[in-house]
C-alpha cells in the first residue's frame, strides 16, 4: 500500500501541482556583480568555484558520516512496521536536523549513524510551517560529525548539487544533479501556509531521502531535501529542498525555545500577471492583489482592503477592487512569492514594514507591525 503523503502546491492562483513528501513507509517490506570590476580569469573562478570544487567521490567521503538514518515507530506495540527518513548532524552536542513530517506522530525515534551505532532521540523543537524539526541524541562524540551549513543565497540556477540519504531504506546513497530553480513555494500537507524560497533540483530523491542534505560541491549543506513533484510517489525529475539560510534562522531558535514564531500579514489574494491585468484592466501588470483580510491581523489593523466586488468575465469569476501590493520596504513585488520570501529571510515577529500599494488607482504607503502566524486548527 502506497502511504506517501500527497500535497497541493501553488497557492493564490498559481498552477496547482501535486507533490509527494519523500518519506519511506515499511521499508522492511522491500527487504531492505559588478562584472566590469573583474578580469575574465576572476569571473571564471567565481563561476566555476576554482580550487574549491570537490569531486563527487571526495564530496561523499567528506559528508557521508554527517548524515544519519532516522527510524520512526508510531505505535508502542511490538509491530515491526517502521518509517525511515534521513537527518543531518548539526553540532557536537547531539542535535540532528530533519523534516517535521519525518517524525510527526512518532512514539519512538532512533538515530543510526554511519558506523551502524543506534541511539534513541528526543524531539527538542518543531516547526511544521517550515517542515523542520530538531531531535537530540546522547551519543558518543566520535560519531557526531556536523555538516557545515552554506549560504543558500549564493545559489544560482545550474549550480551542481548532490543529495545523500536513505532512499527506500538504502543507507548512504548519493545522487547528483543541478539547481533547477529558486524561490519556489511549497505547501505542506494539512497546512494553509506555504513554505517560501524553496530550492528546486533534478538530483534524484526518493522516499526515505526526506531530511537529508542537499550539498554544494564544496561540501556545504545548502538545503534539506523535503518533497518531490510526482503523480506516482516516485521521482520524476523535480525535487524540492528547504534552503540552508532558512535552517540557519530557525534551527538555533528551535534548540533554544522549541518553537519558532513566523511573521504574518493576514492577507490572501492573487498574483498579478499581464493576462490577469489585461482581463481586469488593472493599473499594473505585476504585484499582489488582496482578496481577503483576516480580522484583527496586522493587515486589518493597518487598514488594508480586500475585494469590493465580484466580476464574471468569459465565465470566470473574479474578486476585484482590493489593494494591490507593489513593493515591501522598497523591494518590488511581482507575485506572492516575493512577499513570503522577504518575510522569511529578512523579518521577524514585531518588525515594522512598509507596503507600497495601489488603491482605487492611487499609490500610497501603508505601515504595519508583523505578528506571529496563528496556530492552525
């Protein structure tokens, strides 16, 4: 029975796609710049990472002992059925990073290291909104080999990457590929909030890879493999990873407090493209048009306005007349991804931001204070 978890992605009017969280169930059943300021030579070095690129063999040798297998049992009975995922050694005190969906509803968590040693783990902090969790083991220092977190902001489309994990329970497996795209939105199951700024890759990842590292060719973790786009539950060329800069921001707080507070606006709506702008005769061809404002949210407190009327054009219904966001703190907004990526990367709860909006054809600025995202019911 296929128990992979299907989710829907592409909120706010974008293309709806089916994603599958890469997680292995019952593995035992399978038996198992300023360009002018650079010389051509310096530019070549920057592009190719001269003197810093590792071969795939060296990359694996350097990184494999920092990747663990995570075995999860969701009942306390003697059943042999178990779920398997992957994890990343974060520090020498026993903290391990993995996906929240890997350990969700776990009754018992075991961590198996490169040398085969197994330890029980306890959950330290969870963030279902970013699909991240930190667990801790009381392990020998000799098996704790942390992997360095790189700067995911330096990634470019086309960069080579490699994934290490436990696909289908096959421990210590490595695949390679490239960064296919950046800044994707990913919708976790049972969540109304998207994970922003996700890395897309064609490095093959499969059930059991969840929580393992996506590495650059310098041996740095630049993402944590999380999901695939698939209609079958098996890899079809499109995988997703939570970026390392998101991990850097959230993981230390999870270790300290057990909970991360995500900043929140309290709006819903649709991204504007030239086709929608032409259909609705909007004053701009890009931006984010607000359709709904959550009561008592930062957006509501600042006076932002949602749709004012329903229109039916060529048989399609539209909610129109809401404020159009065109910039946040001076940064241009072309779509909802731009807003969510900015809040995730640059802002925290309590920060003030200024939105540039268009209301009834007139430009104006609206300032508001970000609140913590409410709990999902």
